[in-house]
C-alpha cells in the first residue's frame, strides 16, 4: 500500500534521492543516475524489501544506517569543520560505503563514507532488513520476547469505533517487545499483539514478519558458578567506561553514555545494587497518556525526551529509575547522552543483563531482588 512517492535530482551533486513511504516504514535510498537506471521501475517501497528482489537486484542491507535524530549532515570531509554537502532526516536510510577513522572527536572518531561525503556515526543506527518465521499461535496467558529486525515499523491499534489506526512514533530496529497473541492485521497478514508495560491497558500490534522471537536460552544467565558477592560493576563517569568484575578481576569493559551533566540529568554517584531487571521496557512517554506528551513513567533514557518503547535489557539500580540498558537511538558512546541512565550498545547491555544478578527467569516481564553491586564515580 503506497501512500506517496517523491523524487528530485540535483545536477550539481548528481544525487538522486528517492523517498518512498509505505504503510509500515519509510525508506530512503540514495542512488547514482546509473544505479537508478539499473533499477529501472523500482518505485514501490514494499518491493525493495522483499527477499526475491533483494536477490534479483543484489540488494545489500549489511551497510545501512538509519538517521536516529531530527537530522544529520553530510560533510565534504570527515570533520564537522568542513562544508555541509547535504542533510538527511529522521528515519531515512543511508547506504554506507566504508568507515573512516578521523582525528575528531577523539572519543568517537568513526565517520561513514556515504554518497557525496561523510557522516559522523553519533546519531546513526546500523540496521538490517530481516523477515522472520511467524509463530502460528501463543498459548493464552503466555508471552514471548521478540526483537524488531527491520529499520522502522509502525504500531497499530484497533477499536470498534475506528477500526485499525496507525500510531506514532514508530518502533525501531533492535527494540524488544512482549508478544502475547497472533492476529490478522490491517494488511491481512499475521501481526502480534504487544504487551507494553506502560500502555498495558490499550494493546497495540506489530507486523509479525518484522519481529524475531527470542529463544529462552539466548538470554539465560551466564557465569552462574560465580558467587553473587564476587561480581560487581564499576562505571567511571570521567572516562565513560563500564567494567564488570569477577573476583575483583576485570572480565568485560565497554564505553557507555551517562547522563548529561547539569540540571536533573546527572547520573548519580555512589554504591548501588541492581534491583530489578526487565528485558523490555517502555521509557519516556506513553502512546495513550492524557495530554500531548502522554504519561511519564521513566524519563532518564534519552536526551530528546522521546517515547521509547521496547528498550532492551534494562537493569535498574535506583528506585528513581536509573538503569543500564540497550540503546537504539544513538551510536555516540564515550560521551554523556542520557537523562541519567547508562546507555549501552544493545549487545553489551544484553550481556550485562544475563551476567548480573538477580537472574532473569524466562517468561517473566520483570525480576526483582538485591542483585549485583554497582559503583559509580568520577
């Protein structure tokens, strides 16, 4: 179902930008004139994402990034002091030709070579386009975890008064959600009903082919032979590094993004214990809360104060809601970015989720208890 298509050609830059919007997610592809002629009549967004056409046209999703903020500029050189060539906007997809290590910024020196110039990776998310086998049914009273495997997918709700309605904002690659039922969706295909801890009173739905069910063994606890009092986590807010220890020996280290200094966004310092773990958490604002911004449950995740459903692998360490968790809205680790939480790469947050106590029990939406010691300091 195609809503609109627009294209324009800039003869100076020789860039063809094709904007295609379908009912689920927007796609933006940058093509040379030669590439455009090669693809010919490929103008439907839905066609670009079918497995058949991926093979037919040599479509490669291994080097695609999503613009994860309002806009990101393309520079003539890998430096924000160089001239701006063009601008890409939220949720548009950009093909990456290569990575370039530049001199600045030192904490995150990676730039992407794209058509026309270079983009810094800070607010770009690496994504893929993967379709999944569909669970035929889910027993009543049970739920399964699943992760989104396409760049962007839209949640829909259904009511007797209005039928199917699309919701905003969309839901993104790498987010994790509880699926509780298989239904026939607005396109006549299989969709999953989502249990959302923030919007549990009003169910919404996601396309089943866009979600990969997560097997219980994929998130089973690790290092279970190590006593709980011999594990601890240290976060250095100066270096923006997290280190996990067993028997006081470092076994894991990664860059993080803590709270933006000043105001109410500081990450607290001191000693804490992980108190609660949730494999999928809706932070920020509700889809259905009263008022233009919805109801707030946890606003510590993102500097933009956006609605953030399906934040993966969350480990809370303060009663106020500060947590370690995965991040699908930036790749700028090594500098403060959050409202107080510890933003981590999703794969790193998943490891901490499995390693730290209390252990996660399969099928539970949360696990509580006095867990792993956390020390945060400068």
